[in-house]
C-alpha cells in the first residue's frame, strides 16, 4: 500500500463517523441555546405607547422537562440555572414544532416545496 493513499474504509471507521455526525446534530440545538443564553442580544427600547403586558411564556411540556433533566445530569456542572432554563425552553419549542408539523395534513394534490431535477 502506498503511503500517500488514505487507509481503506472499514466498518468500524464508518460507524464511528456516523456516530459522531449523529451526536453533533443532536447537540447543536442545546449548544446554540447555551450560546444565546450566555450572550443575550442588546435590549431594544420599548415603545412608550405599549400599555399591554407581554404574553406569558408557554407552559413547558413534561417531555421537554424530562429531556432537560438528562442534560442537567450530564452537563449540569457547566450550566447556570438560566442556561438550563433556556435549553428547556428550546427543547419545548422544538417538541411543539414537531407536533405542529405532525398535525398538518397534506392531501394528494399538495406539491413538494422543492422541485428536484437530475
């Protein structure tokens, strides 16, 4: 075998690569939520004519709380309570988005969003 050629792919290397790819996609949303919680955007001044109170945040589902508990057990020593709450809200939003997507019904005449061409 030539030294300039990469090693032949094998099953273990392939599975390790797939595992790393799956792990990176699973951890990206919580990491982004942590980054946003650590660096909040600059506050925009409120309009003086706005007299209504801001709406209450939606209630966090039990599923989101369970997933947040797993994150707290694994990464809790690196997270502040505010960061953990931000991760919980992010998880809840994604769960709600999934439910909304699942509840939308398509008929046979609905076209795809993107037309695929070879």
